[in-house]
C-alpha cells in the first residue's frame, strides 16, 4: 500500500538576517510580526504561539517588511527574477494585492513604508540604482519614482511623514533627502548637506514635522520641516567594546589614520549584509559607537547607541537651550549572553500602540522585549531587556539529532552554540556557548547525553537541568559525522576515512574499520545495532558487522559523490542520495539498485521514519521534499519551502509526529506530519516520554548552602527593615507634631484676619449706602431738568420735520418719473439681448443633435466590430475544442489498450493536460474579451480626456489649493484638542492625588496622636508606681538587719504592687481612654472642618479651570464642524465637476457624453461668443454708466437742498428768496 506524508509548519525558531530595514513590527499590544526563514511570523508574546502569513513561502526570499499605521496591512517584498511586493490583510490572513514594477527593473526592494492613511506605499530598490518608488497599492499602480542618491553611497531605509501623506525621507551613506509628492512627481526639498554625514537610521516624531536621525559617528540629529535644527546629546552611557570588535577597531584606526572625513564615520562603517551559504561566523562592519536604530513615542523617542544600549528620551515643554529640548531619562541594556560584544548591537526598535512594550532586534538575530510601564519601579542598573521567546541560532545551523525517550532535539550552529529544544512544549530547554566550532552532534536515546564533534576532539556532554557539562573527550580531530547506536551502548564516529566505534559505558575503542578511499559522509546503524552502514565521498556504501569488525556487504558507484544513506527497520531496504541530484532505493544484500530517481535539485540530507511511512529529503534553495512510499518510478513527491537558504539537515521524531529541518539562515522548522487524508500521525498508545533530569550532588549541596545563606540574609533584612520602620515612625511623629502646630498657628492668624476684615467690610457698607443715597437724589433732579429741555426741542423739531416731509414728497415724485423712463429703455435692450442669445442656443442645440446622431452611428459600427470579433473568437474556440476532443478521443482509445500501473499514470497525466488545456481555452477567451473591452474603453477615454485635460487639471489645482489649507487647519485643531484633553486628565489626576494625600495624612495624624497620648499616660502611671515602690524600698532598707520584718515588708510590697498592677492599669486606661477619645474627637472635628474648607476651595478652582477648558474645547469643535461643512461643499463641487467631465465612475455614460459634447462645442465657439457678448456688454455698460452719472447728479442736488434747508432753519432766512434759490439748484445753476 502506497502512502505519503504531508508536512505542515507548526513552529519556527529564528530571525531572517537577510531582511533589510526594520525586522520586527507590532500588530497588537501583544502580537509581533517578523520574518523567519522564507516566511513571515505573527508571534503572540503572552501565549508563545505562532501564525504564518499564507503565501509568503511560495516566493524566493523576503527582503523587506512594513506594517501600516492602522495595523491592518503588511507589505512583504520578495526577491526573484521579477521582484515583487505583496500586500496582506493581517486580520484575515489574506493576500490583497501584488505589486510588480512594469518598467522591468530587477533590483530587489530593500525598504518599504506605508503612508499614515495606508493609501500609498513607498519602496526603495537596491543598488546601484537606489530608486524611490511610490505606489497607490489598492490600484496596483506605480504613480511616481525618483533617484535617492547621486551614486556616492548606499541608501538604507525610507519612511513617510506622520503628518503629511505626501512627504518622504530617505537616509544612507552621504545621503539624506526629503521628497514631496506633488502633481505626479517626487520633488526633493529641505536639508541639502547630507553628503557630509553617514546616516544609519531615522524616525518621524509624534509631531509629524519633526524627525531624528542617527549617524555612524554616534550623533543624534534633529530636523524640523525638512531643515537641520540641532544635535541631541548622549550623556553618561557606558559603552563596552571588547573582543573581536575592539581588535577590528584597532586595525581600522591604523588604516584610517591618513583619512580625513567631515563628521563622517569610517568608510567601512556600514550595515552588515550576511552572505548566504557561508559556514563561518558572520562579522559585522560596525565599530560599536553608532546610533543604529530609532523609534518614536508620543512623548519622545528611543535610540540604540553603541553596544547594546537603548536610550530613552522625553520631550520637555519648557527648556532654556535646544540641547535641553529632549531629556535623557534612562538606558536599557541588552544582557551579555554571548562572548562577542558585537552580538548585542541593536539593529531595529519598535513599540506597541499603548507604548507599554519596547521590542529590540540585535545584530545576532535575537528578539528582546522590555516593559516600559515598569521602568520607573526598577533601579537604573536593573533596566535590562529580556528574550521575547528564547535565544536563536545566529548563522547557519549545521547539525541536529533527536532523542528517543524524551521529546528533545539538539542543534549546533556556526555560532558555537549547542541548544536543546523540546518539540512537545515548543520551548528551549538548555543552551551553551563553546570556544570552538562544532561540526556534528548526536543525541543519546535516553536524552541525557550529547555527543559532539569539535575541531580537535569528540566530546560527550551531560544534559543537566540547567547546564550542558562536559563528561569525556576523545582524540578524534575534525570529526564531521558521529552517531549513537539505537540502544545507546555504543557510538560511531568518522575519523577521515576510518570508522571508529566506542563503548558509552567504558569509553573503550571497540573497533576501527577501514575501507573507504575518501572521507566518510554519513553513518547509520541498523535497528538491532548489529550492523553499521557508512557512505563515503568515494561513492561506496559499506555494511559492517560490529561483532567481527568485518565488512559484510557493499555497493560501490565510483561516479557519484554520496551525501547520505538511511536504512529501513527491516534492514533490507536502503535509501541514498548523491551529488548527481539522485535518490536511490538499494538492496545491500544483493548489491543492486532497485529504483533511481532524478530530483532536479542538489540534495543535502535524507531521513526515514521508524516505521518507514515517512521519507523526506532536504536540499539547496530551502527545499524540503516528502516522497510517496514506496518509491515509484515516476517519482511522486511534494515540495515545501519555509527556509531562505540551503537546508543542512532533516530528521523525523521517534513517535513520527514531527519532522524537523535546519538551514543556513539560522532557522529551525518543526513540521507537523499528517497522512494523505490530512489526519495527524498518531504515536503508539503505550509510548510515554520520560521526564527525569540529571542533577549532580555538588550542585544540590551548593543550592542548599545558597538557600541557607539567603534565609539568613532574609532574617537580617527583616530585622533591619523593622528597625528602619521604627526610626521612620518616630521621625514622622515629630514631623506631624510640627505640622500640626504650624496649622494651628495659621488657623489662629486666619481667624484674627477674618475678624479684622469683617469690621472693615461693615464700615465700607455703611459708607457706600450713604453715598448711594446722595447720588440718587442728584440724579432725580438732573433727570427732571433734562426731560423739560428735551420736550421743548422735540416740539420744534416736529414742526421742522413736517415742512421737510412735504418737500421730500415732491422730489420723490419727480425722481420716480425719471426712473420709470430709464427702466423702460433698459427693458427694451434686455429683450433684444435675450432674443439674440436664444437664437444662438437653438443653433447649438441643432448642432448637438447632429453630433448625437453621429455618435450613435459610431456606436453601431463599434457594436458590429465587436460582434465580428466575438464570432471569430467563437470559431477559433470551436476549432480548438474540436481538435482537443479528437486528441482526447485518441488518448482514450490508447488508454483502453494500456494495462498496469504505468498505463494508469499516463491516463492521469493526459487528463491533467486536458484539464489544463481547457483552462487555457477559458483563460484565452476571457483574455480576448477583456482585451477588446479594454482597447475600446481606452480609445474612447483617450479621445475624450485629451480634449478636456486642461479643464480638469485647472479645476483640480484650484480645489486642491482650497482643500489643503483646510485639512492642515483641521489636523492642527485636532492636535490642539487632544493636548487640552491630556492636560485636563492630568489636572484631574493631580486633584485626586492631593485628596488622597490629605486623607492619608489625616489618618496618620489621628493614629499618631492616639499613640502619643497612650504613651504619655502610661509614663505618668509608671512614674507614680516607681515612686511608691521606691518609698517601700527605702522603708525596707531601714529594717535591713531585721530579717523577719524585711521579709514581711517585701511580701507586703509584692502583694500590693505585683498582683493588682495589671487590673489597675487596665481600669485606669479605660477611664483615660474615654477622656482622651472625647478630646481627640473635638480636635479632629476642628481639623477636619479646616481641611474640608481647603478642599472645597481647591475643587472650586479646579472646576473653574475645567469649565474653561470645556468651553475652549466646544469652540474648537464648532470651528472644526464648520471647516468640515466647507470641506464637504468643496468635495461635492469636485464630484459634480467630475460627473460633468465623465471621470467619475458614478456618472452615467449617456449624460456625460451629452455634457461633454455641449462643452466641446461651447469651447470651440467660445471666442466668437465672448467677442459678441463683450461688445454688447460694453454698450449696455455705457448706457448704465450714463444713467448712473445722472442719478449721482440728482442725488448731489438733493443733498444740496437738504443742506440749504438746514441752514435756513438755523439762520431763519426770508421765504421769498428761498424759493428762487431752490429752483436754481434743481435746474442746475449754482
């Protein structure tokens, strides 16, 4: 029965160091996104679970990642023959768009950035071009591109402004440029001296017009509105540069002695780009003094400086100098978990939405987290990052093996680390760094020991509970292959071309076997440990019998370079892979090759499960391949790509639940195995993993001693803390007493002041009352006089008004007559103009009807052309269908004659080809139809848009000029509103804090007074008691010689003061407690009354401030609503213009065509119409101007008449001469 296993990625460890720019992003407060292998992981920090973005693993490698500000979309750049950018909806885990540069550029994308509104996406291509490309990603359209550098150095990253969606920034070596997208082009502006600096990182601050950038020489430069402002200082940061980094800096300084740079880092101080396929430790070109990463907060920013230092800055609202604008709060450090200090250099930073969590990524591909919310509660020396999940391998992982009795797997990498992983719980159990490189590892079946091949020796390590400790070493140099037997009683190692077997009990060399002519590549035990199989680079596979140390079988192919061999549980079937990209099924007993398949890719490793149901291989290009079992001649398999580099090893767990693979990119992938129907593999019911661990006696004793020491220190600390608390209580009691006295004095002074002010107020009230009486009497007399005077003037003025009213009526009748004449002339002229333009409109309507008929004819012709094209397409489809049906009939006739499994395979392949061809037919039909439709629409659109482009451009420019200031003003008002709300919240918090402090101090004062009075009474009673006892003692001293009398005196004293002391003490205390309670109650009521008055005063003041802020907030809201209404009106106008021009999708085609036809004719005859209209308008304006001049002259005459009448009334002139003068004025004689 043939079976095959499906592989589903369950978990992946590692961070892809080949990804450029920022590697870690926050999606939610507890979910981060980062590239790992050939995929992108969404990791939950709380539950340690993972999800993968679907579809990323189908690419050839991730080069850059970006997340939008709303945390909904993620952009993933992938390399390949045609680099592309995929846009994912992370909420639904679905690919939305794929962006491909249509200009044919093959440069991969090294940096991505979303705009603040997530509408645009900016991308940066790799060198030597370093082009900045701006996309409108929802339309899959590139809208602009620009060159970011003149070729003087690389560009590292780009970003988009938080305030303006059309402003970008690009930084790099000798490159720092701002760009603004306007009118379809990216135009540089702002700072133009970037060639003098080496910038490594930058970030926009919460106030979107500000930006900070880090340089290679350790400077933090602040920019505002595209211009440099000042440097932000770095103070008192301990930067430890040791090891290889210190040595490389010394060599670099000796080389750069004669170089002179303007504020620039050395020529070699650039970002590290790891080399794929390298099996040596990756070295950076950092010097340890750079500012390598920056991230902004709402109140400041964080900057990564030097070796593992993250500095937190906070913006200050009030400052004296620009250097004090940002205050350095504290420094968070990366823990020194490796021997190389360069591993702690931070390459990227990120914060979550609530700004409570800071995440950092280091040069050695580790992810760390730090809780910013708890930073103030810790000591400055305790501010240290913690691993987000666990530590990862840095660089290629070269070896792995699994245990049998435990759910553990061991891995080793070029970073000189051995790490133990638990694939049942998906946690890292143990890890340790070594001084030398490790070539191979093997896990003991019990899971308690690890065998490792190092540079000079083979070493056996014991797996303790929290350590990996060396147990024994063997003098075998540069061993590249070692393996424990299935029972664990022996292990075999390859010493060049010699095979050596050792006992794990006595550590004796059991046997040495020679026979290979070249290096041994792979060792494999039979399932009963009786035989050992070896594969060498000479193309030979040998079977060795351990008991006799003799070769019992061989299979030699000198033309192949064997890479790996595995044996089935029955010991008869073997599988091998070689350098000729082949996999073979062998039978060693007969020395023959049963099956041979060409893989098409160079394999590296091979693994077979215990039951033989799962056969997997790995190879170049991140390939993991699952074969159908047993192997078929056609070669049926499934390929998986989760690694971004060569897969160096693969294995299957003992229970056949997981498959584990390792790669050059430092990733470890745990695959969940399922059968052909998707059901998970089930282990044996009786099989249970062991949970025992090894602990040495010395470790237990040390822990016991440490526990006792800590207990002793805890007791000492408790005593010391009790003493300190008592001292503080005493100090607080004294302080409270002083405060109480001060408050009492202040209360007394305030009461006296209140009494004095009350007397002053009474005297002032009496004085004002008398003054108001006197003023009232004077005011009544003045009012009576004024009333009499104004009554007389009113009568005279009424008579004068009647005379002028008669004169005015005569003048109005004359003017109305003249105006009627003018209106009649004007109506005749207007009628003539209306008749003229109505004739023009009729002519234009007739022209429009002709144009409509012509358009209708063109439409019919286009429909006829479309019908003919469809008939041709249908005929071609029919011919293709007929031909393929004949082929299908012929294939079916041939298939009827074929027999056996081989014929069934041919039928399946033919049916697949037929289905694919049918799909091709459907796709071609759809493509033909779509292309015809696109061609017709494009021709129509081009003909229309070329005529009206200038009209649309002008309207769009005008509307943009109107909209942009309003939008900026709205953003400014929103920010101001937020600031005011924040200030209100802080004021309320301060008020609540003060109220809590007052309550706390009141309670403390009450408790303190109670204790003080109790101690005072106790002291007085003890004094009285001591005085009485002293008198009894003096009486006893007087009878010291008389022993009987002395004894009787002592008994009497004891009976009097010994037994009744407690009773009297208790009764006295009760009486005094009642008195003291009454006194304290009165005192506290007085104190509480004064505190309440003070609190009420504070509440009134805060309420006034709150009402003031609310009023200002309401004014801002009204202003914002008005601006929004204006913006809506402008947008409606713009939409109406777009409907008229037909560029809006909501406009009807027929209406838009008619309007465009009318507009076209109006534009064509516009000049003639304008000339005629202007001439007639000038004539009418001359007539109106003449009439206006006449009206002004008449008004002047009326004004003169009014002035003359006023003079007459003042001078009382003779009536006869008055009439003559008025007639002369009206006739125009002065």
